[in-house]
C-alpha cells in the first residue's frame, strides 16, 4: 500500500522544491487515469473528492475507491477531502478512510475560520492524518469574486490552526477555462515571508504552465489543485470517442478510449509542477 497523508507528500516538496498535483476527481475512470499518470511520471498524487464529486458518490464509496487505487500504486497516493464545509463532513471523511481533510471556512469571519479549522486539524492529527485550511476566499469564474489573502491574517491563521497546508487567494480563480491570468507573486512572497507552512493554490487550471513551474520550484507553493483543465480533456476525449462511431452504446468501450488521452493530460499537469520526486 502506498496510501499517504498530505503532510507526507508536501513536506519533501516544501524542503526540496517542486509541487504535487491535487487532481479533482469525478469518477472511477479519471481517478484511475490520474494514478497511472503519476506512476508514469514517478511522482506522488493527491486524489481529491470535491463537492461536485460528493453530490453523486457517497464519501464511504469514494474512500474505498481511493484506497483501492492506493493499494496497487507504486507511488504515494493521498485520499483528500476537498472543500469540506462542515466539521461533521470532515469527520465522515475521516471515518471513510480519507488521509487528508480540507476544511473550507474561507467565507466565515477570521476568528470563526480559525476556530473551526483548528478543530478539524486537531481531529485529523488525532487520527494520524492531515488537514488543509483556507484563508482568503478563492472565487469562481463567472461567479463569486475572490477576497485576496492578507499576509498578517495568514500568519495568524497558520500559527493558530496548526494546519499542514494553507490554501491562499492570490489571483487564482476556480473553474477558469483559460490560462491568460496569473498569480500575484508579490502577495505570495509576502505570505511566504510570515508563514512556515506549505501553500496551496486552488483553481490551478487558470495558472500558466510556466508560472506553475516557477512558483513550484522557487516558493512555498507545494500543491496546485487542477480540475477544470482535466475535465476539459475528459470532455474532449469523450466527444471524440462517441463521434468515432455513433452506433456504439457500450459505455465500457467508450470510456475505455477516454482514459489514455486523460492520462496524457494528467502527465502534462504533473510535469508542469517541477521535478521533485
């Protein structure tokens, strides 16, 4: 078994450079492709069950799927709850076998966010697993606007919560379909200067590959969450597979043709995050 905690894969990256991909999963085909991509690159991978995934697949099932893949993998695999919005949901993920809990209190006032995130971190650490928190709200393309992370608030948050990783808002946006934007490197440096915890970028699909590599290799950013970029690759491959023969109806055959291009896209994501092994 190569099941790992978030801290186990991020601390080496924090010390030595590079970052680990947090790949947003929606089903068996994509999570299996991500593990195979990580094995091909010789890199650890973080399988993430976010709110969209949890809408149609219960946490105990997702936990079993992640752990099944980790059992046979040759690289470390983290079973990560992404954007847990309640302490109870985080507890359920822990009981389902997840090895990392991300509590998202970023919409709450600072004191409430710190208090609740600290409770999840204490629960996680008591079970021997990891916790990620978020300070500064990361918005959505075409939706809610971001609220950038204040460095001094980030310093207090990291110190008082005891999280293993801290998601920050520095120009990143969820669900962005192009990479024409970029991250605020000055704000990132200011946060890094007053904290000593691995940093996380949600909405990593909107970050240009060259900036990903630069920040992964030269800053405390140790994890980029990638969802939209991979969903787009999955959708394109699925359309191609269906269009190849309109008479086909067997989902096993159709989805079997999706996995290889998705794996290739995942390998490209992993390579964009530096050379740490």
